[in-house]
C-alpha cells in the first residue's frame, strides 16, 4: 500500500504528526527523484577482478589467457598482472609484463605498479632491474609514497652487497612506519649482521615507532644469530609486555634464541607455548641436534606422535643427529621415511644423507646417493670428498675434486680443506701442495689458519718437517694453537726433538685452551727427563682449570647404542666390550704392532 493511500484512508487511527510528515517527505522525494537505472560495471573492471581471483587461487595460466583476450587494458589490469605474478613467485614473468606495459600502455604507472615491479626485481635478485624501476619512480614523481619507498628499501636491503644504499633510502623516508623499520632490521639480520639489526631495533624503540609482531620476530632472530642471551631475554620480556606471547612466529624466534643460548630456558619456553606449529618443532629439534642428539631424536618421535608431519627441514636435522651418533640403523630408517614422503630428490637432504652414511662407516651408500643425484651443488661435492678422505680414499677424493672443477663449480676454502685433508691421509703430498698453490694463484683465495694447518699436517705426516716450518714462518699471521699442534705432532712422530721443544714452547706462549695440548707438552718434557718443566706445565694446566676430556667410544649392539670410556666398568654389555678388546689386542700383537710408550705419562690426579 502506498504512503499516499495510507494517509487518505479514514478508517485508520490518527497518525502522529512526526510520522505523518516523514511519510509525506518520503513520498515527495520518491516522486521528484526517480530511482536511477542499474548500471553494470565496465567489462575491464570485471575482467580485472576475475584476474585477481585467478591469481589468489594460483591459476596463473587462466589469468594470462583472460588478460590476452582483453581488447583494452588500462593501468589497473596491467598492475593486477604484475602483482599477481609476483605474489605467485613468478618474478621473471612479472618483470616481462612490466616491460610490455611500459611499451604498450598509454597510462602512467601508479604507486601500486611500481611497488609490485620492485617486488619482482627483489624476487629475481636483480639489482640492475630494480635500479631501473627506482629511476622511473623518481621520473614519475612517486617518491614520498610510503608503499613505494618501503619497496625500494626492501630491494636494496636484499640485493645490495652492503646496507649502505638501503640506509640512504631509509634516511630519505619522511614518515617511517613499522614496515620501514622492520625492513631495515631484517636487512641487517638476514645478511648475518645481528648487532646492527639490534641497534636499529633499539633506535626504533627510542623513536617510539609503532611496533608489530614481525618486528619483534626479526629482533628475536637477530639475537639468535649472535647468541645474545641478555638482549634476547629483554626482547622476550617486551614480547610479553606487548601481548605477543600467543603469537606463534614471534615465540618461534624467541625459542630459536634460547636454543642457541640456553637449552634449559629453551625447554621452559617450548613447554610454555600455548600454540605450536611445524616451525616450532623444527626449531626445537635443531636446537638439540648438536648438543644432545639422542634427545633430538626423542623430540622427533614426540612430534610425530602429536600428529605433525615432518618436512625437509625436520628430516635434515634428524639425519644430522643420526650422523652425530653414528647410528646406521636409525639413519637408514630416516632414509626410508625420506623416500616414503617423496623427499629423496631434495638437494639438502641428499647432502645430509651423504654425510650421515660416511660418518656411520658406510661410504658405499654415500657414493650411491651421490651418483644418483640429478643436481649437485658445492655442498654435495664437499660432503663426498670429506667422506672419501675420512675413509682413507685420498685418490678418489682427488679425482672427485677434478671432476667438480670440470663441471664448472668453483671451489671454496672448505673444499680445499677437504681435498688437502684427503691428500694428507693418503700421503699425496705433492698433489696436495699443487692444490694449495692453485688456491692462491688461480682462485685468488687467501688461506686461513685452518688451511695452513692442513698444509702443515700434510707435510708433517710425510716427515717433511722443515718444509712445514718454512710454511709456518711464511704465514701472513701468527700460527694459532691448531697449527702449532699439528706441527708438534709431526715433530713427535718423526723424532725431531729440537723442533719438538720449540713447538712446545710456542704453544705454551699462546696460552692454549685445549687440555690435550698441555698433556702432550708435559709428556714431551717427561720423555726427555725434564721433570721440572713437566711439573710446571702440569701446574699451569691445573691453574687454568683445564681438564682433558675423556675419549668416548660407542658400539651398536642390535638396536641399542652402548657408550664407554677408558676404564669404564659400568654397563649391561661391558663384559662383551672387553672380550672384543682382548681379541683386537691379540690381532694387533700378531700384526707386529709395537705401542709407543715413550711419552705415555699418566696423571692419576686429573685422570688424563
């Protein structure tokens, strides 16, 4: 019923004046202003929205097909294509679309176009392309737009060799937001400069800038990277104060910090988390992998019991734990899990398996995995070379190094350490020296203390003690404890008493940190009958609180790992262990082995 008819009907009750006036006003407005007809959106707007929805669902081909079929394209649809490709990690395609847009589109790019193009340049890690886009930003007057400035900052913080350019851009941003500060902190942290990252975070707090969960997460990772326990606890307190203790990514970074600094507090942090994801468990497993590998394997089983499926990062830590324990049976089970879950083509896992099998004494399986790899990186070649060297296959390691160079991979210092170590154990002295010379002359790599230690060990094992000393004298820095220790071992093995005493004195002058060094030096003095010097070294050893860590061995009996030390009388299988040792001693005697007892001096007081 219309409002006019209602007002003119006598049988109805009297309508209040306010309502009557409102109804009359509505009737007049309706009569004077007819309702406009429905106007559908333009086809280009509908197509743009559909393209966006395609990219949201990962349907890049469908989005491209629709884009190609459009007769007219404005800057909005071009920007949607660039942003869509960038969001789906098709950065090179996004860059191609941006280039085509600059040639074909009649409209100028806007701020969203430029920020999306800069994201694509970052994804390609192309500083040159990013510099071109930055130049266009200046040309079209888009400087000062916060979205664009933050994208430029992110590009330079990620792709440049240093943070200098990023700091210049950051300083030019007039009104910085939390994204600006977090991008700067992340730039420092991701390149390994946690100290500068924390400095930027402190400055952010001093300027009372708005913080968010991501800024605290990055600050926590910066503390983890440098092992700053005190600062990490302060950030943890700030996280609780700001109410982010229920934010899983933030607490994952705090957990990572504690795992690197204090496992007891890490345990408290882990059990105090109300929500955990796979990253939480991965962080927890990796935290125990080096310090307590058995506990790391237990946490892995607990993770699976709670319904979490491991990914490649989980399994790489578990494989590393098996490597540390040298438990072949457990490593094989994990390998089966990797194959079952379809991760056997993962490069990082294959590299970890090569190392695991080599450390467990199964070099043939390491070799088999290496051969079956479709793609190899520097770590793959290095792991296989180290495996060959540790098993005495020096010639195979040398051949592998030559194959790697022919494949176009440039060796680094770690590779040279591996091949030099293999040459040292195989007695390939001249070959090792040629690699050392090529490292300096051809690859322009400056040897560090570890490399010089390998060369000294290479020459020392072959009895070329004088050449080893000349190498040490020609070093651009003073030899450290490891270099002098290798030289001392060579002098002792090849009966050079004068050089042996010289190395002992130099080692003591350095104030060695390893208790084994004090024991070796004191035993040398004892063998020479220099009991006064022997007593001084032992007293010095006790004065600095050094204590030689007892060597531990372990064997696997069925599915159980049994560990023991010298003189150990405790253990379920200790009688079997001593029976095996008696058999080994008998074989050594039959082989004609005569132990060197000249420098065997026991100190019953400290158990060394």
